[in-house]
C-alpha cells in the first residue's frame, strides 16, 4: 500500500472500484456521454493552462471565483459527467471565462466582483477544502460603495440528477430564476448537488451566505428562504430547523417528511428500524412545525400537484400547535407556479421582508429533538434529558423586569439577550420563573445585554456560571454518525497489520466507497491521511474517520481503551454484547479522546447509500451512534452489511 502524509483521492482511481449497484437502482448521477479524443484534448489543455494561472494566484482572496470553473470542468471530465452534447462546448466556454477571470486577477482587477446582474462566485468549504459555486442576481441598484444593506433571498433548486457544476454554473450565467424582487440580492445555492440541502447541503447554505456577506452589504434581518420542488423540501427543512433566522419562508411543493411522503408520492413501502424512526426526528420538518411561530411562512402548490402533500401535512402539524398555514394555490395547475400565484406569494413575502426578522421578540416557542438544532432567538438549549424525544420551551418576557419559561426534556438552558435589546430595564433586577421555580437575578448591563444559565438535576433548576466543559452531548457533539461530515473531517487510512483479513478487506472497500460517494453526492474530495501521518493540527481541527481495527490503525490503537468498547483479535464487544472479530466490524461516532471537542468515527462515511439517492426523502441518517455489522453479508446499495446491533449513547456518551 502506498504511504503518503496527505493526499486527495483521484476520481479516476475511485471509479475503477465496483459500484455495488443492484440492477434495479439507477446510478445518480447517471453515466455521461462519450467525449471525443479531440474534445478531451482541448479540455485537458484548457484545464492545464487555467491550473497554471491558478498556481500563480494562491494568495488572492478572490481565487475561489476562478477555481469554480476549473473544478467544474475537471469533475465533469474525470467523472464522465457530460450528459448532453452541448455540455462539452459549455465546458470550453467556462474554461475561457475562468481564464479571463484569472488573467484579470493577475492584473489587479475583478470586474465580476463589482458588476450587477447574473454573477457566479465561489467559496472554500470548511468541510473538505473544496470550492463550491453559488449564483447571484445582483440588482442594478447595488454598487460597491453602497451604504445600503440589501435584502437577501436564498433560492433552493429542484431535483436534477444531471446538475453537474458545469450545468449549474452555465445556468446561473444565463437564467435569473423564478423570483427577482426589487432591490434584493438573490442567492442561488448549488447545495452540493442533489440532496435537498441536507447534511453538507445544509452547511452550504450558511457558508454561501457568509461568502455573500463578505462581498456585499446584507441586512441580517431581511433574509428569506424559498425554493420549489426539491427546493421546496429544502425550504421546509431550513425554515423549520432555523426558524429564528429568517424574515420569511416560501416553500413551493416538495416534501416535508419521510414516513408519509415516500409511500404517497413514490408508491414505495418503507420498513424502518426502530433507530431509523428515531433518526427521522433529525430531518422531518413536521416535528419542528411549532418553530414557524417565529418565521412568517407562505406555502405554494398547484391544486393537482401530488407534491401538495408537503403543505397538506405541514398544515396538519401546525394545526396541532394551534397555528394556521398561509397557502397560495395555483388553480388547475400541476408542478409549477402560475403567474397569479407568484404575484400573491411576492405580496406576502415582500411584506414580511419589509418588516424584517425580530431578533428579540417578547415571546418564543421552540421545539427540537436534538442539540444539532438548539437555538431560537434569545434561547439556547445546552443539554437535553434524552435525545430523540421531544424537547420544548415556551418563554416570554412579559414586562421589563421578568422572564417566564416552561420546559420539557431540557437539562441545560441559557437565556441571552444581546446589546441594545429593548426588553429589560437596566435599573431593575430580573425575576426568572422557570417551570414554576423563581430566581431573582442581577439586571442587564448598561448596554442592555443580559444572560443567565440554568441546569436541571433531580427535577430542580439551579443557576450556573456557564458551560463546565464536561464531556456530554452538546451542540455539534451530539451524533449521530452523519454529524461528523458537517465539519472538517479527515479519512485516516490504516497502514498496520490487521487483526482479521476479512474485516480489513471490508474496511478498505467501505473507505473507497465513502470517498467515491462523497465526491459524487457532495461534490468534494475527501482529505486522506495515513494513520502514521495524523498531526496535532489534524486532531485539533478535524473530525477523524478511522478505518480498520485497533491493530491496523495506529490512531484507533491509541484511543481504543478510552472508548466504551472492546476490540481484540477474537471479539468485538459493546456493552454486554460480544461478536466474533473475524466476521464483525464496528461503526461508531464518539468524542475524540485526544480532543473531546471533535469526533472520531469508526469505519463509516455518510450512512445513506445508492438506493436512497432515488428519492431525496430517503436521504436521511440511516445509522445511529454505533452499529455492529456482520460482514458475511456483503455491502450493497442499502447498507454496509448486516446490522446485528445498533443504538445511541446516552447524554454523557455512555451506553445506557
């Protein structure tokens, strides 16, 4: 095995490995068309020239705006992702555009950065160091020195299995999209391809918004989320899970959950395991419907569109919270907008955006099932009594000297009001009533900011100073396995002698599968280290995905005795269960004992697989915090083998 300190796996390498696809499962993205030798030579030459120009611009902060063109064509050429004959010519044009941008940067100019209209730009993702594109519609009223803070509308695109970077960038240079409100910058998200802005696609939203804010003056109180079809599903997801951030949401069609949508729309039966059902609480927008109390929302669908199911079920769940859903319906219409509906949607959204998001409302209602989503306005949940059961807080500041809150399934809570908030009187103490317990606390500082932190133990709340730093489930460190792939991660490859050759072969195949599918589905290249080359900086800054066993992987060998498992040449043990090591492998996520602020993952990439690509509603977490896999059942398009035991760690990251 070749040893190297760091490398990025070439698609040419990973595509030579078996795809493990059942004949009934179509590959996503589909195979592309052949590229003629002459076209291939021309594209390779253009890539080489642009690559040389990029090398000379390494320190330029606008380099991502050039890199997007190089990556788009390189991915399409290496990955066989030209799906129509004209896409090759589009790629050639994109290389010319990228080269023109590189030449402009070399001369100290960047005309696209000061232009209006359709502009395509890029950012470098914290997750894998990849460049990701995004499209903008910049209104004619914007100019670089403008002191005006602009409204920002984010747009989530529909499902398109052939939406390569080439096709996304090409369209964003030609097409303004469904909605272009006056004096508004519209952000068209690539969302890392075709995942309904979940997982890395969810992170893409916030990284793209941050990138836009670095280049344009954006009004944080006037950011709108909207989309249609798969993009409507993304809008439901983002609106409900982050309801406190948006001025308005306008989901069109799409889906809002998995349980009812898949049978109703795809006519497929689903038979989830108990832990898969629990994990639906991570992504189902219906479970977070209450949060739309904070976010003005208008739903759209055609009256004969089967995807009206999304608004129907959200209306039902909102009704259970005593709320009514605002809906606009296209008459005698299927899966598209009508002109009349767009006018009405704009009227509603524009009115909400003009008012803007209120960061400090007097009343807040918030629900969650996981600390992955733990903030709403001035409330932060720092601990749950039990993950994957509903947590809720209903709080209000009825006057200028008191705060009242009722909670359920919450063990740690913070109330934090920022500077300048017109809620509490600086000259008075604050009475906090928390589940009927009363606390008299110091009043706000002179800048009007105020905060208080509470812990619940044995049914009683106490005031605490803040985070005590103990290892427990907390925001960004709560699992499940898929959570490790929302931040910087490194695949750590074993170089030692394995305990069992069968498990070693299985792990090698699963690592290759994870690397390949990350590139195909999330459009990035995994960072890979040999176990002997993992540095202190890697441990400090990244989640480590450790492949192999404690004997073959040196990093896993260092920490195995600090994990709540046993793994010897004879047996894999978790809790009271023991399995033969020759035929079983362990998949797991856990705080890294070498740096408990980051994760270690054992033997797993993203847990949904090829079968789930067929429906975005199936692209959800498939495995919990740990799983034992019998490798005598080979990996396939549905899983890594036969899962014989799986479960969640408790709130202290111990086995319950």
